[in-house]
């Protein structure tokens, strides 16, 4: 019996070996003859139905784009061209006709619809001096815009269009924004059409850039190019956190450093322009400058941060409170100030007519002065040459 089992085992082993060799070298010998009238079965690997697909964390920001993009528009500002110095010369007009006069110029930028009632935010430099403003919506509709007001001190402008069923963007929370957060820049660069770029928040509170009077910019590496001005900087939820306004560039194109006006400042400006036609800011009447280290050393001041007051306007709020040239302002209210920009922003945030406390270092003596805040006079802007 044992010998019979050994022979059976050897036979099975040899048979399996032969089957393996045939299947490897001549698989067609083992092909099954199809039954007449029955189609061949083709082995195809199919994807599971959408409901069964487990979503992957691909980092897609498409949902944020869907929420924000419809509210971002193109802005075309039509401006009168510069007058030709020869336009009154009859011989020049005879040969060149209407070209003797300055031709109309069309500037292109972006804007953001922030209200279903038709209010838009954009940059002042996009629409400054425009005789006519045209808006192009993402859905193809077009409209003439009315200028509600501008604020050159922050480079903001508010427009209004009258169209039904307007999309509008949700305003985000800038206070929750952190360096490293993902952001999207949406606008109309180079007038090629709506374009979305992505990046991160590179820095917060950028100032002393010389771009405007009141600076508190969000810095981003999301590519921003000419034509993006006035467009939206949005977070991963598609909420507006800033208005793109400027880039740092040596070539005219994006170099990875762009700046946006925080939406809380933009909203404050918008509300003032809509309600009063102007933005009301505090003013105390001083000439400030950043505190030099040499000044601290020379006068042996017990502080290192503050703003040196080099001049005090006669009969202004600061003089009436007892502030003197040579004083170093360290706080406005409960806000510490370390440079001129911080001082301007802190004073501007004060309500005209209200009482405010100012922390001052006068030599070795620390003082607290009280003053009544004045209203900042309008910025005097020089006409274009």
C-alpha cells in the first residue's frame, strides 16, 4: 500500500510539473474553446462607483475656488490720455487730425463683489482718474460701475453696479490668519481672464513699504501680476481675507512677494465711504520719526522702542495735552508703538472727539498724557504731471 501511494505521489508531481511547463511555454494549448454563441470573457479592471471611492487628501482647493471665483470681476478703467503739447498747432492738427489730442487709455485691474446689492472693492490706483468704469463678471455679464468713493491713504476704492442675482464673497477672519496658511490669489492678470494662483501667507503686518499712508499688509508668495490689483486673496474656505494691491518686483512680474490689504481694514474703509462718502480717522498733530539708537544712547533713555516726536503742531491736540518735541511716544491707548507706521495706524483708529491716553518717555521720566483726538485732514494729493 505504501509503495502504491509513493507511485501516485510521483505521478501527480510529474503531471503538475508538465502542466506548469506547458502553461509557461505554450499557454494557447490550454486555451478553452468558446461555446458557440457565447462571447469571450475579457478581464477588465474597472474603477469602483463614485460613492465607493475613498477621498484622498490631495490638497485640492477647488471648493474654495468655486465659492470665491464667481464674485471676482475684471475692472476696466477708461481714462483720458495726456494732452499733446502740439495739439493747438493748426499745422499739426492738419496733418495728424484727432491724434493731436490725447488718446483715451484703458487700464485693467480686478475687483471683488462683497455685497449682493452690488458693492465692489478694488484698489484706488486701478480707477483713479477714470471717466468710465466697466465691470466684467465671471459669468460673462458686463455692467457700468459707479464710483462710490476712494481712500488714497489705504489705496482702496468702492464701486457699485446694478445687476440682479449677483454673487458675493464671504468675508473671512483676518485675526485667525497665521504665517504658513494656504491662500489663493484670484484676479485678471495681464487681462488674460480670471486666473487662480496659490501660495501661503509669508508674513503679517508688513509696513514701512512706502506703498500707502496706512500699511498693515498681508505678504504672500501666491503669484500676483499686473492686473491682479484689486482682486481677492482668499483662504482655503473661499473666504476673502485681503485685497491684492502690490508686488515687489525688479522685472514687472511676480517674484514671489505680493502684498494684500487685510479685509478688516478694507471693510472699515468701505463702510465709511458708503455711509459718509469719506473715511474718518483720528489725528493728534505731530511730526514723528523712528527712534534712532543714537538718540537713546545720547539721552540715556531707559527704553529702546518708541517714536520720537520731532515737531508738534501749534494749538493741535498734542500740544494742548502737553506733548513736546523730543518726547518719545511709547503707547497710544493700550497699544504699544515701536515705529512711525504703528503710531499712524494707532492714532488713525481713534475716534475723533474721544479722549485718549498717550504714554510718553521724557528723558528719565515716564508720563501719561490725556488728549482729545482731532479729525485727520484730507490727504493732499498732487495732480499727475
